[in-house]
């Protein structure tokens, strides 16, 4: 099997100053075990690549095999370290003596043999032997990656004199290296197409394309964006400082007015140009005017207020969709059912994370309807408050509507799932980091969630029946909670197959205030269903309809109500008499029929 480990690579002038043998250490990440053996080195310029693939059979390799590798490597590589500036015809000095505490008596004998052998070799022969041994220890992809990094090193060294005259150039290059390093350390390749050699080549290609120097921030940002885009991962992106602050919701005061303007509109995301004309509609925002008008992801926007968008950029088309609150905008939208013209009212966006109201079935039953727009910490608190209020009112069940919910904070989906699960020790989800061997990275279980993430373990708040409604644009965190509750037999699902985004992204800050959104893991449902590879989650009962807004019902809500009441009153089972106030008309119960928690 191929084992990943960290390897500092030489940079700068190639000065070795502390070459040590393999440590043979094993590092333990949460929920997994990783075999890790590494060189430790001191170099003028260091680039660390944690993905180097090392040929080996198992983490528990034969001790003699490891010792043999340590001896040979120290004997040849360590010896070469002292000869970097000697000509090929020079007489090599004696091998540097390692710390006696680091080797056994048998290793000392082998080391002496290596020294005697080395004494009769030319410097060129020693270099060739060193390269052959190291090459044989790595996979072909990893070895080619190291060769390409040396090529990058030569380029940097060739520009050293010019870079000294441009301080900004040095800072810009280091930013590019920081982003590259973060990707090499943290990126999870869900498609299995990541190449160590190719990613090493990206570093050289990016700097070489700029002529060896990155003079301005604008030039650097564009180059780094292109470098990250070449990963081929649509969920990963480099973010300039303004984009990064907005992504993590920490805008500067000067950006607040822009944000208010940006989030005043009809609430839908535009994608790339469509082959049929116009722009693809990625998805409407949950609870937005676009959603209430029945606009669906996958349809095309052809015109705004009579202006064809084919002649516009995506930003220009988006600007036409925005405008004063309460103003109207006319859209021409094309989909499977043909072309239709819609008149929508612009509103302030985004909406609160969750809205809720009570549904009176007309026969004395009461159901709490929760519309979750996106996953945040505030949303988790609102959901807990809504469940507590529902329990105080004695509701007969809950409907959790996740249609057009694009996701949000991964950990909040886990916390929300725990509010519904009364099964201590049952799994919520599992994240996976290793592409090659599908090593289990971390399993989240009810009652035993990581304390460094969850300061307080959320507990179950209700045992009432629950239905979840999804559609094609229910993604990411929406799929986490749906999969967790469904696999634990806590919910029945209604609607359409979900989007199928089974990967997790983290934000990484860079030194200059920019940031990197990067795919770091995939997740599996408790039944180990791989959403990213096998597609979205199929509902128990199919239904296609869109939320109509306000207190209006729709086909999927009606279907969910029917299934909830069947579960609440199974055939042939005596049902306890409801509390007296439950038989009163809804408006006479002195409870709110709608609101935002």
C-alpha cells in the first residue's frame, strides 16, 4: 500500500544542514492512524509537501527493514550533504558520525561498511547512488513532483538578484507558495485525479508565466486564482481579502452598504452561459421571490426587463436583477415546460436562517412547520427554540422543509441532527480524508461529539414524528442531516433526489488577509452511503413542487401532513384522547400561527 508522510524539500541554494534518518514515527489524527516517516532538514528556503507517496507495505513494517533504510540513507544522503560544493573529482571526506543513541550496534557495523564503500566512489557516483536509492523509495508521481520542485527552485534562484530590488515581489511569491502549500497539505481529492507531480508543476508554471516575478497584488491574485482553479474542483477557490471577509461574514464598515445593495433583489444564483442562450440558473435562494415564483435550478434566464442577457456579462445581468426594495422586475425564463414571463418583487436578502408556523389539519391535529433556509449557529438555536415551543404546545409532528437549502456550516448540521436523535452512541455522519485507502478520519456520534468543536453536546428535544422535504437543490449540510436522521430511522423523506454534494470545505486565512476555500474531506451517512460518488439522497416518497411562500401550502407539504398523521395514528392502535384545547379552532388557542424564531 502507499503511505503518506511529510517531507521537507530543499530550496534556495541547496544547503543541507541537519539531515537526519527516518524517524519511523506514527502520527494519530482524530479517528485514524497515519504511518508517518520523514526527513528533517534545514534549508535556505523550505517547501513542505505532505503528500509525498512512500513505497511501503504497512505502517507496522519490519523493524530491520526500517533500520536498513535509515542506515543506507544516512550513509549516502548524509554523506552527500557535506559535499555539496565539492567538484566531482574531489576526494570525499569521511562520513559524518550520527548520534550513537540513534543507531544500534548492528547499524553501526552497516554504517562503517557504507563508509568504506563510499571511500572508493567518486562524487558523481555517490550522487547517482543516492538518487537511485531515494527514487526507489518513492512512487513515480512523487519522485517526478520533487524533480519539478527543483525546477521551481532554480527559477527562484535565477531571479534572486532582481527580487531583492522588489520587496513586494518577495511577499507576493510567498503568498503564492503559502496557498500552494495549504493545498498540498489539506486538499481532499474526491475524484482521485490529484497528481503530486502535476501540482508541483503548477508552482513552476504559475511563476514562470509571470516572468519569474509577481510585481503587483492584482497580478498575484489573478495568478493564484488560476493556479487553484487548475485543481478542477468547483468547490475550491482562492479568495481575495474582500471576498474572504464576505465569505466568513466579517465585512468592513465600508462594505456594509455594498452588502445591503447586493442582497436586495429576487434571490437566485446565476451560473455560466447556457448552450441554449442566456445564463444557467444555479438555484433560487430558500424563501426568496424567485423560489416563490417557481424558478428552478437548471433553468435559463433569457431576459431581464426586456433586455436579452446574451449581450451582458454575468455581473451585468446580476446588477439588473437588483434594485430598490419593493420595485418590480420582469424576467424571461426558459425551462422544460417552455418559456414563461414572470413579474417579481425585489426584497431584502438574505432571510433569517429559519421561519416557522403551525399547520392546523382541521381535525384537531397540530403540526409545526420549520423552513430552514441555511445552516448557521443561529439557525441551530432557532431550531431548538422552535422544537421546545412545539413540545409545549403538544404538536403531533414536525415538517422540516429543506428545499433549496444550499447547506452552510457542516458542524451545525450535526448539532441539529442531535436534537432529533434519542439513540446515544448512534452515528450522525463520518468524514473521510484518505483518498487512497478510505481511512476513517472521524465518526460523529450522538452523546460523544468532539468537545473541541461542540462545547456542549446537544441532546434530543422531541420524540414526535418528523418528515423532511427536499428537492434537487437541497445540498451539503442539508444532506448531512437528512442522511443522519433517515439512516437512524427517525424520519421519512418526501420530495426530489438531493443535489449530491458530499464534500466538506474549510476556509484557510492567508497572511495578507486573503483566504482559501478548500475541499478537505468527504462525508458518509451512518449507513456509509457515499453521497458524492453515488449521487444525492433518494426520498421515500417522490413529490415535485416548490414552496409558494407565506402560509400557502403545496403538494409536498400536504403529502407530508398525510404521512405524519398516519404515523401518529397507526391502524388498530388506540390513540389517547388529545388535550381539550387541541379540539378548538386554531385561532382560538391563543398561540401564534406564524413567525420567525
